[in-house]
């Protein structure tokens, strides 16, 4: 039996939590409503002109240290808005499912939808292409795609916008296909010279969104999916960790590539691989367990300055990202394991709730929208269906072996392109 198989058999709850009582369902219900109220109030409204007519749009831009000419890049504006919209939709979906007919979108969501329709593929900065070394446009494309697909699944697209939304979904898919890195996958950090590796951090969610699009009947180039899965699979190390950027020839298992450094991206990687027919229950379970075992290292970087700081080079923005995708991966565990893991996750999220009733893993007040939305998405993951499984069309090659100890590169920065300071 492999090391991962042995480790996966161990209990998921191996970390010390606070002695505070676990929040009740009433506590969480109240917290969610407060979070929704905060997000609606925090929307930044913009009046735009379209074909000579003024329209009201609204956004929730993600804020990080990365700027384009001193401004928040459009990829962050689109991605942040899409995530907040999806969090509100998923939080409301259970209540709305009890109604015979869904009511109209609340004004904040309709303004957000009109923002996505206007900005998501606006050339040149959100169209096909990549600018310089850092470009987060495809992060925005991925999040917008997932949100629009969920709106369609939930029947929440206004009748007069059904055709524009369908057209935008098709364009987003084609844009992601055009922006694929040579060799497969996506990355917001690329070299100016030569080939660039894919980022599992970004490629995993992209694959999941494309799975959902395929499930809804959109035409997807399966070669794009196969190559993306290849890049994630090749980034997986013998330890179960996943590289920051796919480069198995320079694997070290240290720093970025230690379990501590990889624990927030392992679950999304195994989730994508599992739905693509390339993972196993043991690997998914181990990714969830690793997140809980090494959570303290994520917590040490939450809402701190800097990005990839030693010893494990964990950036603060991995914090709520990791919680959301662990919540999604938990849905693949056996029923008898799901509740225990879910309760542990909920207790951790409650511990890091700010006094204002929000969640934030950055030093920027505006990014409380992102952190709060990711928390709501994690909370509502049990009611959010995972995309349908992708049936692979070819036999997969065996995993490459990591380098021997004496072949490791110096330090723990393990064969990667320089990460962007998000």
C-alpha cells in the first residue's frame, strides 16, 4: 500500500481547534444573512453607456497588490464580481428552490450581471492574449464562466438577458481555449522568453468550469481539457503535494512543494483530476487531510503583508481559496466522512470571522468582499452540485518520478516561474 493510501486511512481531525463551542445552525444562518447584507451594501455602482443608453452596472473588485498603471486590473474586477455574485446566488438557492417560480434577480445581482456582460471579454485587456509577465484576465474569465453557468443551472438569468448570457459563455470558453498555454493549462504568470508552465492553482478551477460548460451542452475542445489535466497530473509529487507551477523535471518537494506549502491547492487539483478520471478516493481524502493538518501555516499568512514568504512561500490569498475547494472536495468523500470534515471546516471558518461579521485574508478592506464571498461558497458547497464527470478518451501516461535527493535544485523554490504578487 502506498504512503498516500496509508495516510488517507488516518482520521481527518488531527489538528487542535479552539475550545470555543461550535457555532449552531442559527449562528450560521444569522452570519450568512449579515454577510449577504454586507456584500449588497459594498457593491460599487457604475453608470455605463451602451448604444447611447445609460445602464446601471455594479462591481465587487478583488483588490491585491498587483496593479496595471496604478489601477485594479479588469481581470480582478470581473473575477471578484463573479465570485460575489455566485456566493449570493448559492446562498439564496435553497430558499428559492422551494418556490414554484424564481423571483426576479435582486437589483445588485442584475447590476453585477450587466457588469459581467459589458466587461468580461472587453478587448484589449480582457480579450484573447496575454500582456507582459503578469496578466490576470483568465482568472476573471474562469470565475465569470462558472458564475454564468450556475445562473443558467439555477434558472436565474433574466429572460431578456438569456441570449447575451449564452453568447458570453460561448465567448468565454473560446477565449480560454485561445489563451491556453502551449502544452496545456493556464497561468497568470508567464515568462517573456520561452515556454511557461501551467499553474494548478488556476488550471484546476478552469477545468471544473469547462466540465460544467460541457455538462450544459456547450461545445468544448476535449483536447484542451486533456492537456490541462496532464499539467495538473504532472505537477503532483510522490508525497501527494502539488507543485506551484508544473515542472516535474525540477521537483524538490521543499518550500512551495512541501505539503505545508501545497495544502491549499491539493484539494482543487485532486477534485479536477477525480472528475477527469485521474484520481482516487485515497488521493482526495489525503488532500483534505493535508489541508487540515497544515492549516496553521495558512492561518499564519492570513491578512499579512507580502506574498510568497518563507518557509513555505504561502501567499495570503490562498487562505479562503483553499477553504472553498476543500469544501468542494469533501463532497467526494464517503457520506460517513463528509459531516465530520464539514464540521471541522465550519469551525475553522468561524474562528477567523472578523468582528464586523466578514471574512478577509488580505490587508485591503475592499477584499473583505472576496473573503466573505468565498466563505459563503464554502458554506453552501453541500447544496452546490459538482460538475459532471469527464470521461477521458485516451489512456493516461504514468506519473513522472520526482528527482532524487542529489538532483534537487537549490532552495525550495522548485522549478517555477516567478509568482505574481496578487
